[in-house]
C-alpha cells in the first residue's frame, strides 16, 4: 500500500494545484471576463466533446490497465502494445464520426433549442474529441508504466493554465469568439503531444502489427474493451450529460450558471480521481494474483481516507458557497443549491471508495456492465424529467440521484459477488462529524462576506479536524505512518 499511497499523494498534490487553477478560472476568470452565454457555450462544447471522446475510446483505458501488465517487457517493447493503445481510440473516433453524420438530423432535432451551437462549433468539438480520446489512452498508458504523476501534472495543471490563457486572449480581443473555441482544441493538442513525449522518453514504445498475430489475447481484449466501454461511457455521461441536457431545455446563460456551480461541487471528488489513477493498476495485478484480502484492505482504506478528505472539503464548500457565489458579477447565487446537491452526490461517490476499479478489473465485469447500461438510461431519464420541472436544480437532483443509485449498485454487486464492503464504525463517525461541522458553520453570521467566508472556512476545518482526532478516527500510529509516508514522498 506504500507505493499506492506515495503515488496517490503526489497525484493529489498535482490535482489540487490544478483544482486551484480551476477555481481561479471558475470563480474569477470566467465570471469576470466571459458572459454567462459564453461560459455556457464553452461548457457545452467541452461536455459534448468529452462524451464523444469517451464513446470513441472503445474501453481502451481499462484495456491498458488490465492487459499491459501481462505483456510488460521493455526489451520487447511490450510486444507492440502501444499500437493497440493508439489504434483503438482512432478507430472508435472514425466510427463515432460516421455515426454522427448518419444521425445528424435526429440529433439536431432532439437538441432543438440550442442546436445552432452544435452546428457552429462542430469542427472544434470534433478536434477536442479526437485529441481527448488519445489523451485518455496515453494517460492510462502513463499510469500503467508508473508515470502517473507526470501525466497528472500535464492533465490537471497545464490544461487549466492553457484554458485561462485562452480566455484572457479572448477577453482582451486578441482572438474572436470562434478563434477562442478553436484555441481550446490547440491546448488539448499540445497536451496530447506532451503525454506522447513522456511515453516516448520513458518507455520507448514501437508501432508494430505483430501484436495482432496473438489471436487469443486480441479476442479477449476486444471483448473486454466492448464491455468496459459501456462502463466508461456511463461514468462519463453521469458527469457531463447534465450540462448537455440543461442546454436542451434551458438557455446558454443557465448552462453557464449550472456549469460554474456544478464544477465547484465536483471539486470534492479530486482525491478519488487521484487515487483511481494509481489504484486501478494495483487492483488489476492483485486480481491476477487472486489476492482478495489485499483488495479488501485497499477498499476499506480508500473509503476511510476519501470520506475524511472529501468530507472536510465538502463541509467547507457547503457552508461557504452562498457568500462565494454572491460575490461574482451577473448574479450566480441561484447556483448555490446546485453546488450543495452536487456535493452530496460527489461525497457519496467518494465514500464508497475505489469500487469502480474493483468491479472493472474483477472477473464479474461482464455482469457489472448490465446495470451500468441500465444506469445510463436512468441518468438521462431523470434529467429529462426533472430539468423541465425544476430547471438547473432539477439537473443537480438528477445527477445526485444517479450517483447515489450508481454507487449503491456497485456496493451491492461487490458485496454479493466478492463479499467485500468498505464501511466500518469509523464511517459512521465521519458522517456524524460532517453533519456537526456543517450545522455549526451555518450558525456563524457576519455582515462582511469576505470575513464570513474566511471565518466559516477556518471554523469548520478546525471543528472537523478536532472531532476526527477526538473520536479516534485516526490513531496515533496511523498519523505517524502518514507523516512518514509524506516525508518519503517529497524528500
């Protein structure tokens, strides 16, 4: 677990630096330099492109994590495994692009209200999707060769810094609105090149067709890839389909408000995202060794640590979000309830630990894909039902419900099939601490909004930390071990 922890800490640090840039972009750069409509268009373009890329991947990220360790041999260039990592997303992209042209009419008719945005920006959407599906593949490859920290730095920090530069260039009239959207695709392209450079420098991959002579493994890879694709598409859709469907029923201004509020709420999933990048490879290897006790240990520890870190961050966000949004220009305060609801779903997702990796890399991944596909239908249905009734709050409720149901199904499936579950008495303590911290934070009332945010944030953090120690959620031995791990990580 020490290797997982060290890499997880590095990934979390880089991811949080990226999140700080994201918060700077979301709470200052975008609201002050872009209109709500321009923010809405940006969010819609990126969301559509991300789902397009996810479908195009054909499950390649899971394929790399599961199968690369089986072929890992630097002298033999992993028997040309990098060819698979590159060809799968490219083939998937061409198939998806062809499908879009065939069903262009029904897609635009379905979207109706803001269909013009999809038409006007179809080319940059396609570019971003193409670059992103390769970025997904190359990131997974970096994770598999133990270079996840570098890929995280590029994906989390470089991407967001480039995004801010594009906005500033547009706001100072150096680029037009069309050029601004196209410039986003350039950032993704540079990001792709940097990831390819990392792989080339550390792994020296080769493109070869000799890998395709192994018909047995190729058939297994294709079968696993198709099933994994369903799982990955569901996960991506849960994160982005809400923005797309808000764009179907509401104005681009409301898409902008929802995009800002939802991003803030999803910040608390940062530790989970960082840990999943590392632990997936570890769990795949443990399943290959049939080491279920170690997997169960990782499952419980991931839930405990994620509940603590995500619970602390979520508590601070919930008590501070109203005054934070009230400070933004053009009135984003209606997004406060959206952030709170999204936080609930995001916390539940984190609290159930690394169940995605456990389910994906177990022998039951085929059966797991069945309820993932069902959940995709549920997610879309909930959004289409609730957004017309409650607007952006309906989208937040749908996203939260989908996340809760999604993880309850994962939890139940893993419990039944593998007899594992992540919760302990400490889990109940952490939930109680979160409730107490939030309630106390809400009772703090100060006229000055800046001071209110500061005092609430500090107070909730102190109360949370003190209660964690007082209720012995962390033992002295565990604290010493974590401090030692941090020292080894950064020295």
